[in-house]
């Protein structure tokens, strides 16, 4: 019985490690969600810092942004707020 338990425990450990590895490389540059976040950052809807740190999503979005020369280390400036002149 004890030996059966150890075999079972080892198989669970291997399974957890396999799942962890799969989740750490869940997304690729061609994943739809990577393309969505890449576009959202590129057009200024979100900053790179706002990309969720989910599995390797942020890393893959960062790779695509760097490929086009986008600086992911610097926060991107927000558009200036234009105030309407006050009418006397």
C-alpha cells in the first residue's frame, strides 16, 4: 500500500510540473489574446504595464512591441488634456 501511494504521489508531482510548464508557455506571438493586447497598447488604449501578468502573456506582448521598436521600459505619455477657453 505504501509503495502504491509513493507511485501515485510521484505521478501527481510529474503531472503538476507538466501543467506548470504548459501554463508558463501558454501564449505565442500568434495567439489571439496576444494580438488583442498588442494592438490595445499600440493604439494607446492601455499601457504595457497594464497588460495582465497572466502566464507568459505580458512577455509575448512585450516581444511583439519590441520588434516594432516600441520602448516597453518607458511609460508612454498620455494625450494632453485640451481645456476649452472660458467665455467671459
